[in-house]
C-alpha cells in the first residue's frame, strides 16, 4: 500500500493524459484565483503603497540592494520555512506539519502523475511513501488545528463542529487529503468503494483549488510578502511607527523612568501570556 | 472609530478576544482574524493593542483630539517588564516613553488575600468603606458569587 503508486493503478480506467490535464488545470485555477484575489482585494497595490510610504517617511533609512536581499532571505528562512511569525508553539507546530505535509503531498502527486503515470514505468518506492507521509502529516496537523487550535474554538468557545466561510480552506484541504488516502487504501485492498472514494476525492480537490478567491488558500502567497514588508519597515527605522526604545539599551537602563527596574532581572517571566487565551 | 485590526498582521491568536473588557473583540467569520464588532462601545482602553503579540491592532482616535497625521503606538513587553509608547504629533514632534510595568518578576509577589482577615466593624464604619455596598463590606455574609446567587455561567461567546 505504501509502495504502490495509486495513480498508476487507476491509469487503466482514467488515461494519464486526463490526469495530467487535471493537474495542470488545478495549477491554473490556483494561479488565476490568486491573481483575481489580489486584484479584487488590492493587496499588491496596498503592499507597494505601504512600501513606498514607509521608505519615503521622514527619517527612514534608505536600504540598499544587498540589505533588501538579506531581508528577503531572512524572511524566507525564518518566516516561511520555519513559520517564525507564530508566537504560540502549538500553532506553529501544527502549521509546519500541515504546510510541509501539503508540499510533500502535492509534489509527489505531480511527480507520480507526470513521471510514472502507468504501471509500465516502475515507480520508485520512495514516492508513494512520501505521498503517504505528506498526507498523514496534513491529517495530523490539520485535524489537530480543526478540533483544538482554531481560535473561534479555543478563544471564543465555539463548537468544533460549527462551520463558517473561514473554514473553507482547511475543510476542503482535509477532505481532499483524507479522501485521497482513503481512496488509495480502498484501491489497494480491492474494495468496491474505491471508485466512489476517487470521485469524492476529485470533488474535494477541485473545491480546494477552485475556491482560492473565497478561501484562505492565497495566504501562502501574501503572508510571506507581509512578513517581508514588516522586516523592511523595521530595518529602515520606521517600524510602522511602533516604539523602538527597549530595556536592552544600556542608555535606557540608566534613565530616570527605569530606576525601579535597575535591580530587576532582565527576564521577568510571563504575565498575561502565562495562560492560554481561553477565559470564556 | 476606536480599535481596528490590520488583518495582514493578525495571526488569529485570540489574545485580544480574551482580554477585551467590553467583550467586543471577536473573530471574523470570513477570514478567521480579529475585528472590533462594536467600535461605538470601545473604551479605547488599549488592552487589546497591548496584548496583541503581532502589534496588529491600532486605535483610530476621535478627530477632536487625534487629528489626521498623528500616530500613537504602544509596545508592551512583559518579559522585560516594560511598556513603550511612541507618540507622533501632526506637526512632526515625536515623543518616546519607556516605563516599567512590574518591579518584581511576574507571579512572585501575588498577595494572599484569602489569609488577610476581613474588615472589622471599625474599618467598615470608617471613611474608607462606609459608602461601599453591604456585600463588599462583608455586612451581609460575604461576597456574592454566582454560586451563592444560584446562577450558572453559560460557556461560550454569543454575538
């Protein structure tokens, strides 16, 4: 089960050309949906306007190309690859599981459909294994998020079974991946439900990739841009007008207003953040 | 129009929902991000602004004291025990403040009020407590709790 390519097995009833066209269509839907979303929300215009305003502000340091590239690399490594913007570790881990699981799952799906579409081309065992691993990672991270971490459940006391438009992405993602794994399992065991599972899997996958303008799918593109913009504004000194004074500065430590903290440790522990925001 | 959330910065952690004393910071059903459901009822207490770990909340003060071109932003860093304000006036003047919010590490100096005896008759009749309601002065048997009043807390948020 973990070493057989489910797409090669079904190539007898659905030709590889159809599967490959479907994959290309899904990619086009994502690209078109994201573009439409960006134009509709004006996010690209807002991003460039904010950057322009921030760099033309009085006192803003002009960043050179090298600094901008280094900030872009830091954004990529810290904010994108390790989801560094999350302050809560549980949310961060769930997001990393879901993100890497989805990337693994999608890439191995594409490789199996394009590179090893029929049983004639023997699929290396590692590919279906990574496909299963990716799918299971999405399921673990996704269901954990769905039942426990979602803010309307954890901070507002909403029922985990209440569904709203914001759930479109996570629900369609979980449905697509779960149905895909169930289909692969039923196909390998020769169960008669395999055909129905495949049909549901295709429906869920089409909803996932087709609903980009209405779901949170596009966040994977504009969140890195927002993180980059935040770092640029810190680097050029504007910091979105946020205060830049801090107790780390030895000059501030000596100031009159910080007299009461002269003998206090630098790490005072956690106050309101000691408990999770669950006091509903 | 008091507090508003920069939804590109909000990561949906729920700290503002938890801390708002007016119970008006809630989660948007379309984007799963925080928003102020009733700006008219906002006290501008800045609790959500200070609690937000992403600094995604700002206040749009009323125009009579907060003209266009101003900026008031705050950074509460509880691990360092400080709060910092940056106030930009419309004419370009900028003021920066840094102050402590605790002098001892959090959780180390919480007074054990249950061990302190209740107010004596003399204290109750003194100028400090004479105008307080009877249940605070412990005149009618102690503090009123939900349990003692036969009420039940309904869990969850309804809006």
